[in-house]
C-alpha cells in the first residue's frame, strides 16, 4: 500500500480483513495525508479536510468501529464583505451602493452567487458528472455564464475565492454541478455535518493503529517496477520492497514523481500529468476575545482580494476563537513565490490591517500551502472542461498488478468519503485477481 | 409502478453490455462482495443497527423502505419495490436510476455475475458477513 491517507488506510483494513498481508509505506513522518490538525485540542485548527458530511457512510462507520467520536462543529461566525477595498457589512449587502451586482442579483450574497447562476444541472445520479456523454458536451463555467448573458460584474465577483479551479475559464461546468449536487445530497440527510472530536487527524491515526502491522513512515516510493508476477517498490532511501500487487493512493501530482516500469499507457500518463489541483493557502490564528464586536463587524470576511476568506469559529461560547485565512486559486500567486516566513508576514500584515482591533490578540498557529507540498501538490483534483470523462477514467485504470485509489478517483462522493469509496473499488479490483 | 419495467430494462441492458466481463480468476463470493461494496453502509448481522443505510438482514420478499425507524427517502418508500433477486440486481447496478431521489449515492463497481451472486447471498436465509 503506497500512501497512508484515508484511501490507503481504509484499503489496508479492507484487504487485511480479506486475509491479505499488507505493508503500508508513507512518505511523510505522519499518517493522514490531507487530513492535518494543527495545535492541541481543544485549541486545534483543521488545515486539511474539514467537514464530514452526514452522508459520509464509510467515514462515520469507520469512526464508530474504532471508537473515534464525531460531533457537529461549532457554528462559524457570519461574513462581512470587502469588495474592491470597501467594507460592506453583512446586513447591508442587499442595499449597499458598494454591492457591485446588477439590481436583479442584489439580494444574492457573493458566497451564494455560484449556486444562483449555475443551473439547471443535468445531473441525476451522483456519478453522472463523469459520464463520457455529458463530458463530451462540457464547457467552462465562463462560457456558460457568457452564453446566459450574466453581467460582467457578477462574473468578476465569481472569479474570487474559486474552490474548484484557478479561473472560471478553466473550470468544468459539470464539476461545479457535481459540487452543488454533493451539497444537496448531504442536506437531504437532514442531519448536521460532523468533525472528529480532538481533530480530524485522530481518525487516520486510529485507522493506522488498528492495522495488523504498523505503517512504515518516512518511506517515499520513487519507482514501481513490474517483472513477471512481482512488483518491486523502490524507495528513496534505496530499499526495495517486493510485492505480489500494489495499491497506490497518491494524488496525481505526487504520482508524477513515481517512475513506472514498464511505463503507464500514454493516455493514463497524460491524465496524471494534466489533471490540476486546487491551490489552497491557509494561515491559522488563535484569538482570545471577540474584538470585532465593538467595531460592529460580524467576525468573518469574504474578500475579493489577497486575503480570500477569513473564517472565525468559537472554541467555546465567548472565546477563544480560531481564525483561518483561506486563500484559494489564483489569489495564492501573491504568496506562492515567497518563502514561508515572507508569505506568513505578507498575510499577517494584511490581516492585522483588516482586523485592527484584533491586531494585539492574533496568535499565529501555522501557515499551510497545499500546492507547495510535493506529496500532494494541491488540495484536491479540479477538472477542466471535458476532463471528467476519459481523463478521469484513465487516472484509475489498473495496470497489471498496480491498482489506483485516492480522492481523485472517486465517482459518487468527493473529499474524504471519496477517498474511502475509491479504496473499496481498488480493493475489489485487486481481490478479483488475487483473492 | 414503472419500477418493475425499469428492472427488466436494466437487466436486459446488463446482459447486452456486460456479457462475460469477469475474468477467468476465482470468482468472489457473495460475502466478500458485500464486505467490499456494501458493508460500510449496511449492517447484516443478527443485531441490526442502522449505519448510514438501513440493515439488510432478511431482506428477501420485504417491501422497500420498511425497516423500523430508518429515515428513508420518500422516493424509496413510494417505489413499490419488493426485494428479490431481480430487484436487488437492478438496485445494485443502478439504484439512482431505478429510484431517482434515493439517498443511496452509489456507483456500482460490480460486474453482472457478481451483482447476481451478491443478490443471491442477500436473499439466502440469514447471511452473516
Ligand atoms: C484544505 C483542505 C480542505 C478540505 N476540506 C474537506 C472537507 O471539508 N470535506 C471533505 O470531505 N474533504 C475535504 N478535503 C479533502 C480531503 O481531505 C481529501 O480528499 C482526503 O483526505 C484525501 O485522502 P487520500 O487518501 O485520497 O489522499 P492523501 O490524504 O493525500 O493521501 C496520500 C498519502 O500518500 C502519501 N504520499 C505521497 N507521495 C508518496 C510517495 N511517493 N510514497 C509514499 N507515500 C506518498 C502522502 O504523504 C499522503 O499521506 C480537504 C482537503 C484540503 C487540503
């Protein structure tokens, strides 16, 4: 098993339950991959996977089986807006002269704009988004908006804080319909979203502890070589491991650094090279008092500038609070060229300017830039127009004794539950040949 | 209801499009298929707690949507389906097309003979994974 994120850990437990001997190698010095909790509970902050949908059957059952407690997270504070340098308080949005939207859309908040404009969706099943027929007619979100005569002011606002693309012109419309459908499917369960008590990373830690053999940390696979009826995994430290079969759960950017021999088929390698990953930069802070109240602010912010969105959530009623600056997509370019210290200073300076009353109280907890970590190369797979058909499918086509899993290979779910779903599929493919 | 017609259509489609997809390797038994494709969301034992989906204990000949205290979708409750081998195969291979609006978000990964084997396993008396 290559990778000890959710997909690798879940696949390992499934294969062990079927009687396979499994060795798990993980390049990092910790398990969990894109689940990463900063700080010590209860003052901890999620830098990776955040919310567990009430429809995440595999995650919820796994937590239950391992005695890992799930709970609804405290409600985040509402957002005010900073648009082209001007503040619009939440309640003023519909009537503010600084609301740049045309009259008909004045009531729609920036964070709701995408759902309001991107419809009707052609998706019926949870996996229609990757149907080759629909993918063949897919367009970019920008093309769709232009065709529907959406005013440029609305388009400009939509370009900010993209979570599923770098720009509207490179974002698949189908992939956005998938996101919307995922939200409504979760809501259909009429139960609250969840998080792991003590931090989401506790779940992969418990999963790793439940395996028959410990996860081997700090072991990076750099090559997979298939010869006859064996696969050998070449590690960066020079060791070679020998296996009957391999499940590899790396995100596409990390797969690019693995040498396959024989090489993967051209279309599969192209898919691995071409699929892009969401840029997410986060700066985490702790704040002891609700300093924004005296200034009449709501606490959180949605900006069209360098700081992206700022999410504030209470740890307890009345404080302390966790503040996360969440910058996505092209806005990450401001800091991507800087080293960690300079990037943190860049964000810090602007945050203190935006929240002057909090300036003395903000205590930095860490900076995370997922796109700069070669072991994942971004937060999650994002899809360009047309990629959700053949490209998506090529990504996880088994090659002889090598099977592919991970969030980017899931059909019916995304994020954490997608990682788990993909593990079941890969294990089935493997079991068919080797059980 | 139109559900039974869809079942027939789905089965016909499966036979046409997936004639002998399973390789010459040892076929996986119903229990293994259940473990790999359903167990996370469904209990199947003597004690029948709800997971995210309802328990599938003794499902044969039961009308859909009738496990006690499970908050089914209106779509499944009103589907008129009764669980037997053909309806289960149709459900396993395309639940969301068979009953649009169902809460079971499920992309089938089983090949036609596997779906049938799983349906046989589920309709056998008291299977226990
Ligand atoms: C900022 C952020 C917010 C998110 N929010 C949510 C959310 O709210 N809800 C949700 O459902 N999902 C969310 N996600 C997504 C979710 O966290 C991921 O989909 C999921 O954790 C991915 O699991 P995985 O096993 O597929 O991949 P990973 O967790 O990336 O696991 C792959 C593992 O492989 C290891 N690896 C890489 N290269 C090698 C190598 N060469 N050799 C050995 N090991 C290697 C990595 O270190 C890693 O541990 C979020 C992700 C991020 C980054």
